């Protein structure tokens, strides 16, 4: 029996025993500095805000928290600068029950910083400036040190706020262990065919889908074509998030389908995409069919956008509708 088949058999045995779904996250962690105002300022405009908060963030940490709150067992693989805020960021992950053995600390570096403006008009639209800090220093060697976590996970997810070489190394290790790989290509960066060939699920928004495919048609048909371009480069499944219009699901060998969004009065959309991804990977790790895993992510995100905050707004599994009850009991 190959190592890959052996690990798959182990994963099946864990499912049969009711073990928690295992997810490994390769990604960024930031300190978010968030200012709320009644609207976003225009170019060159100074606008009085309503409130300000500093809170843990970063797409990797956000997705790890979202998955952990939804019942997954989560390993986090990252690099945190501890010159300022780093100890608080690490403590916030540990408080969520996230395993941090794969987090490398750097006493000489600053962590990532995100400056976020949120306008309450227009459903909580936001604008973000991101400074990567120590996230940019995550190396393939850092990731290789967490090979055991990557090869025992059911799903491994990464985002492009960390170096692509580190992601590719992690996905190669994950694939060798039989894990499903998910890449949330945000922000949109040029991606090699070698990396895309290691991606089972590519999650992008409309803008990212067009940038990565080189196409310009913003219609749903145009986005289907963009997904097909990416699938021809090696990706198996492409998910294009459409905001209030739902999600476009493009699976190899099946017609693309648009899944409608949950109806909700959004007040703060910061972190909605990360909550969605956290729910998606939890569903996939539980062995749910593609549509069910996507709907789990949508359900979680619909709760998060109705609250203010990012990680603080992410729901627990018990807050989701009954049809999304865990398929697995916690280990």
C-alpha cells in the first residue's frame, strides 16, 4: 500500500470513528486596524469615523478561526514577527483551540498589518491596504517542518498573502498524503501552471477570476469561461464568489451551476470571504458533496456579515441552520 493510500485509509477510519475533520491552513496572520464610517472616503477626502478597533486578522488566520469555530481540528502554518503585536496574535489563535506548532516566530520582524476602512452605507463595503510584514518571509523550509500536519489533514488550504513557493511546497506534501488542496487566490497574483496543477479547489472572486484568466467579460457566462481557462491550466474545481449573487461552482466533468446567496441584511462584509472558505474546507473535510460544502460556507458567511467585526463575527457551528449540523463528532 502506498503512503498516500495508507493515509487515506487512516482518514476513512477516523471518519468511521467519529473523529473531527482535520484542516491545515498555510497562511497569513495580521493585526487589523479597522475604522468604521458612514461611507468610504473618496480620493483625497478626510472623513470623520464612527469607531476604531484593532483585532487579529489575516486571511490565513481568519480561515483557521472560521474552520475551528465550525468544528474542524485545525493546524496553522505561518511566520509571525513578534517585535510588536505578535504575542497577542499567537495567543488569539491558541484561544480558539488552533494548533500552532507550525507557526515560526521572528523576534526581529513585524507581523502583517491591514488598514481597513468600512462604510456602513451600501452593506458594509470596505477598502483595505495590506502590509505583509513577516508573512512575506514564510519559506518552503518553514512549511516542510509541518509535513506531518499536512499529510494527516483531510484538507489543506492556503491564500496568496504568503509566498507562492511556500504554498507549492505545502500542497505537494499535502497531495503526497492524500489531502484535498484549496487555494484562495487572494490577492490575485500570477500563478504558475506547476502550482495550479497542485490545486484541487481554486476559490476566487469575480475580479480575481478575470485577472487570473486574462478575460474581461464580467457576465456570468464570462466568469464560466474564466473558470474553464483556469481548469485547462490544471485546476480541478473553481469557485467564483459573486457577493450577493451567490457562488458559481465549476466542477470538472459537470455543468457549471450558480448557487444563490442566503438573504441577509449585511452590516460588515470584511472577512465574509474568509468565513466562506473556512466553512467550505470544513465541509470538504467532513466528506460532504461539493454543493453541500459550498452551502455550509455560504451559511456561515451569511451570519458573519450580519455582525460587525471579522473573527469576532464568525459563527459557531451551533448557530447554523439544523441541516448543517456536523457530520462528525469532535474527537
